[in-house]
C-alpha cells in the first residue's frame, strides 16, 4: 500500500461536536486536543514522517474574544503537558504561521518546543498556528521584494524553489494527503501553495471523534488514488 510521507489535517468540527452534546464550544476544543494527542501517537506508528495540523488560522481572530483566549490557553496547555512525551517519543516539533501576532509567552513556548526537539527524527509534527496561506505568501513576497531592492537577489532568478524557500514550510516536503474533518469541503486558507498536488480527503466525522480507524480509512482512500502531477497514468505511458 502506498503510504504518504506527509499528512496535513484540518482539525475541524470541535464546536459542532460540543453543540451536539449540549456542551460549550470550549469542551469541543478540549476534546479536540485529546484527538490530536491520539492522532500523533497513531501516526508515530506508521511510516508517515510528517504531520501538519491546522490549529488556529489567521482568520480565527474573527471569533469572539473569549474563544480566541480559550484557544490560546489550550495551545499553551498542550505544549506544557505534552512536550516531554513528544520529545521522549522522538517527535520533532515545528511551528508555522505568523509569530509576530502572538503573545510573548506563547512565542517562548513555541521556541522552547522547537529547540528541545530539534534532534528528533521519528515524526515531524508541524503545528500551524496563526497560520494563513495568503498571509504566508504575502510575508514571503515582502522578503523577496526587500532582497531585490537591496540588490541581493535578481528578480529573474525567482522560481518556484526560491518562493518555497521563503515560505514558513521551507525545507519541508509538500503534503501528499490532506484530510479535513467535519464535512466541510474547502481549504480555509490552509497550505494553498504546498497542497497544489495533495490528495484531498474529506471525512464527515467531527475532529474530536477522529480515531485510528479514520486515519486508516484516509490512508486506504489515499492508496487507491492515482497521482499524476499533470502527466499521464502509468498505463497511459505504456499505450
Ligand atoms: C476547529 O473546530 C478548531 C478551530 C478552528 C480552532 P471549530 O471551532 O471550527 O468547530 P466548528 O467548525 O465550529 O464545528
Ligand atoms: C479552519 O477551520 C481552521 C482550523 C481548523 C484551525 P474554520 O472552522 O476556521 O474554517 P471555516 O471558517 O469553516 O472555513
Ligand atoms: Mg470550523
């Protein structure tokens, strides 16, 4: 079975999961953190080497202040509680997104997680926090324009590889499989550049219900897909 090297997940549906149970949205986000914990463990037991999770988008600031506060608190709690276990299991933590918009204590925790786990190689866990694909591309364009203005880079030399190197995901492979839970069928500004050729799998389950079985299901769907990258199918080349 073909296994993806990199899985990206839009962890969606926490609020609806809570609502269906008559619980506050925060309960859904808490259950979402549990699902993340389970998923990291499940993925660590597969050949998948990269897992990117969408935890907070640059558009999520539009939510009520109290919910934004809760989500910030949960990120801190997750790092504080899970960093030791992640490190012990050989997980390397990366964070993508705009750090400038985040509080100092959060930035310090994120930096601590990245520094502590720098040497780990079992699984790369990429947390997309205050991440938006358009924002990422705008920041990369600004950097490139600055370099061109200083004369450090010739605009003629800018190609896809150069742009990729200026994104938050510099050095990371593109996701092979992108999963979104909760039944929504859109990307919501998640990895628009990197997911150009990803296989997209949309599952109806809410994120807090996501289990090893759902992961297997997504991996089976992925294995049955035929990736062509604009070329021809294997049998097409032969005939
Ligand atoms: C995903 O769940 C978590 C974040 C966006 C932070 P939602 O909070 O979007 O849950 P729904 O989509 O309202 O159910
Ligand atoms: C995307 O989900 C962001 C995260 C899962 C962190 P949203 O719930 O914010 O997306 P929309 O608003 O339904 O597009
Ligand atoms: Mg949502």
